C-alpha cells in the first residue's frame, strides 16, 4: 500500500520554500507527506520507526530538498538512508533530488542522477514539475471525487435493514443464497421508484447483484454479461451507484476490507469492459480513487485510458526450457517456493505449462482482466512449448 504520492524530505531552514510546494501539491490533489500536515498523526509516535516506514514504504516518490543544512541534520540523514534503501530495492527512480545549492555533496546522491536546480525556480513551478512526474509515472491524481458512500454501505454487513422497507426486503432475499429467492428479488430492483431511494441503497444493491452473479444466480449473471444494456434500464445517476457497488464488491469484503489476492474476479473483465464508456467516466474515477492505495498489489486499475500490465519473461533453452525471470514494471515476480501447498502459486512450482496457456493462468492468478496483459518473451518458441520454473522457485503475488 502507498499512502502518499510523494514524501518531502527537507531541513527546517528550508521550510518556507517547501511549505509553498507542499500546499500547492495538496491543492492539486496530491497526497503528500509533509510534517505540518501530519502534526496530530505524529503526536506520541516513535518518530524514528514511523519515519523509516514512511520513507521506505508509504510513498511513490521521495523528493529531497538538498542544501548544506540538509546534509548535516540527523533527521534528514535518517530520512535519506531509508529512502535510499527503498531505491536500492526497487531498481527504478524513487528519489527525486532537488538542489538549493548544486555544489553540495550528499552521500549516495550522484550528480549523474537527474535533478532539479531550485536556485531560480519558484516553489509553485517546482510543485508543477512534481505533478508532471507523477502523471507520467501513471500515478493517479484526483482533485474531485464525485461519489461518497457511508461506512455502513462500504462495510455492508452493518447496513441497516428495516422491517417493511422494500429495499431491505430485496437485500435480504439477495443474501439468501437461494436462487429461487434471489431471481425475483433482482427483478424487483428494476421496478424501484428511485426518487424515494438513496445512493447508499443503490450501492449496496450493486454489491449484492455482483455477489449473486459470483454465486451462479442466472439473472445476475445475465446482468453482468450485458452490463451496458442492463444499465440503460436505470436512470443514469442510479446506474453509476449500482456500478460503483459492483466494482466495490469485487475488491472489498463485507467488512469493507481490501480482498488482497483473493478478489472476486469472475466478472472483473465485464466491469472493465465499460471503463471507456463516457457516461461512466465519473464512476471509473471513483473506483480508481478507492483502489489507488492498493496499486502496489494490482496490475491495473480501471481507467478511461485502459491500462496494460506488461510482463517480460526470460527463458533458458534447456531440455525442458526453464523460465528464469518474470518481471512486471522491472520488479522480479519469481520468489523462493515454500512447502506450504496452501500457497496459490504452488502450481507454478510443480507443474509445467505451455506458453499458449500461460497468459490465461497469469490473468487468473493475478486477477488481471482480459486484454489488460501483455507478455514479451525473450525467446521465440512455439506456443505449444512446455516450460518450467527453476527448482525451488514459484510465482509470487503481484508486486508492482
């Protein structure tokens, strides 16, 4: 999980400049770690451990504001070493250095690394450069979220059901696990007087339609298989609330907790199929915003410009051929295998697979929707070739 888009590392003597940068970033929708914005959160914490976690694990980038004061301060050196530990492990740019004085030498920050000279640059312009860097790195920045749902809708186990209420009765029937009860309940959704209903109710109904489809109820499956036509039967505003609930159900459990690697992915490709439909643009932005903290374990997010997870595979031509590397966004996905057969990746350790069949297995294992995965092999082998992973390795849960 990444809580922040950027973490700012600076000396107190340079606060005036950094404060203007931080406020500009915040105004533009950037989630920024800046100590003044975190005063209540930092109160009473073990700052040594907490800041280690922030600069190593909780941001997409760390921006270093380098000066002579930055070089000599204990806390800035603590932040720097943790950021450098992260950069070393990632094999991609993570530290974004910016110099108030380019003559300053800081351990581990090479002048051959691209940097920004702040000596003549206004703070607002530098903030815009950070925003541009984030956008070009496919980091989502949302300045306005069009939808908001209550805690009891997002954790729908707590959603209140009232005696004699039409929607409450429908939700109860949808949760019955009885297809004969679920089917007429779904039909009643299309006959609701939406002027009397709430966005929370539509959201929870969307969650339960998806749940029924995942359980094999045929009317719910038919809705998922023809979403655009079915959504046309609802007023546009209510269709988006139902869609938001469906997306949410795929990624979050009944307590509102992220499902991790155990997504309800059966109809995920059907949801992604409408990501480019203009009338649902705000809905796609909403689910992007909700999922953004979990991007590190998701290969793609819904996007009006569809995202593709690109995989690079290296094969050693032995007898039989062996896959020696599987990288996503330059991160190695092969890990040391364990003896625990509950690990869902074990099948990759003990069974070979054909190159033709590998994409489908990978999409299912990593919850990647169809047409959102692109695999590049370094060897041109027939699709029927059966390949294996090196002994003692397996395919881990996705990390990008």
